[in-house]
C-alpha cells in the first residue's frame, strides 16, 4: 500500500493538510518533514531491530519528495 502511494506520486505537490487528510497525522513532525512509522521490529532489547518509515519532505509548503527508509 505504501509502495503504491509513492509510485502514484499523489503526494507530490500536496500541502500538509492534504497529506494528513490522505494518510493521517505523522508519528514525527518537523517544519519541513513528516515521518510515518510503517514497521518497527524489536528483539528482546529496547532498541529496534528494524524500522521502516515513510518520509514526506516539504519545500516551502508543498511536498517535494516522499520515500521509504529502512533502518537496520
């Protein structure tokens, strides 16, 4: 589903209100960045073993880029 969202490029050129209307409020927010947690896998430790996020970057008030990031 997230891959389809990125492939369709529907977010590009959208403002923050449209992004939150389409996919909800971000898990982490900065003035020019929304981050949505997609997958968070943990071992027995408190540190995540694998994290997959959707990052939506804004230039001025419109979406400039949106991509998935894998953290391992």
